């Protein structure tokens, strides 16, 4: 006798189309997670840079109270291994923050040194018998503008300005003393060694972070410490 063939349950597998859909879903989920983590990292770096800039300002105030003047910038092009790197180099007005003189970190979160301008009037050694290099009526020479081509000012008559060159690093100085290439016109304004600087919210062509010493606060700190008048 011959029987009917053994019946087996129907087996279903994934079709190529179904596998493709699953892979696409996983790819979208993964890219979303990466984008979220990248955004969180960016915000964390920006917060760290903001805190570093505020710490640098406090260090400048402290130095002025102790010495009666602001520190001069350090030479930007020296490699970190050189003895003079990070030490103030008078009478420079433009350079990088003298991190060794001030006891601060050398690099921002993106691996660049902080650029630093100090008006020579405020960084010169006080005259014999004077308690400060400057007076209450002395104006600084730096001005902050809203863009490189604008005459509108954000702040004027500033004695000192500090710049972090942001995530793109354009025109910032690295540990080996090398300056990073690139830079939009607004970023170039913060690195061309004049007394005009730019500060505005970040956009596709600009991500510098700029801080400055307000003359009124510097004067108040110096008065409270007995350095002025």
C-alpha cells in the first residue's frame, strides 16, 4: 500500500524585502543615537569651554590685583616642550593666554590654545611708586563688533580679550605652535592681531567663543584691593 506523503508544517522565512526593511530601521535608530550622542558631546564641550573662559577671566583679575597690571600674552608659535611656552612675553599685545604664568590649562576642549589680547597700557609694569599700571580713566583699545564688516559695537574700550576658536579650530594655535588653517571673515577678525574682535552666536561659518574684561569690573576689583586709585 502506498500512503500519502508526510505532511509538514509550512515554514516561513524572512524575504529579502523584509530583511531590507529591518536593516533600514536599525540604521535609522543607530544614526539617531549617534546624532544624539554627538549633540550631547558638543554641548558638553561648549559648557567646558565657557567655564574655562570664565576661569581665565578670574585669573586675569587675580593677576592684576597681585601685580598691579594684566599679564602679557605668551608667544603663540612656541611648542609646549619649549621652556618659554605659556609664559608671558612682554611687551606683546597679541598671542595666547599665558597658561603657565597663570597656572591654567593650556588647551580648550577642542585642542587649541586660547588667543589673548592685552592692551600694553594695562600690562606694563607700574611706574615707580605707583600701585597700578593704569588709572581709572584709562581706556582700553579693544572693541567687539557684531561682524567683521559692521561698525556696530558690542563692547568698547576693553583692556583685554580672550578667544576660544571653537570646534572647527580655525586660526587657533595647537600644542606644537602650529596655527590651524581656514577661517571665515568673522573668525579671521579674531586672529589678525588688531584691536577689533567679533562676537555673535555660532552659525555655519563661525563658532568662536569670545570673552573680555569689562573696564568697570576691572576698576571695581582693583579699587576693592587697594590698587586704585
